[in-house]
C-alpha cells in the first residue's frame, strides 16, 4: 500500500523548517511513502485555507497535524497506514 505525505508551508517560516526536518526523518524510516512539499505562496487556494495553520502535514490528503509536528505521532500514524 502506498501512502502520501504532504507538507504545506512557505519560505522563511521557521516552524516549516522544523517540520520539514521531522517529516523527512520520519518518512525515511518507512518504505512506500511518497513525500511532497507545497508552498502556500504558490497556491492561492492553499493560502486561503491554511495561512494561519502552517506548517500542515497531510497524510493521504487528510490533515494529520499543524503548527508543531510531533515525530512519534507522525511515525505511529504512518505505521498504522502501512500495516493496518
């Protein structure tokens, strides 16, 4: 089963930089995870929806968490998606 993780953020956001490091570390522990990063600066609809919540982590296009990303929580969520 393939799982997708999306990080929504923007340049110059220190919380986004922290989240990126956490997400990349957690994703690297699992096989079959597709990761992508998008910026609210490049997408007006995303900016309107998530401007006050970045960084936002989506798992399979559903909001997993925002602002401060917890590595253990993300790891558990991915493990559950991969091995239900």
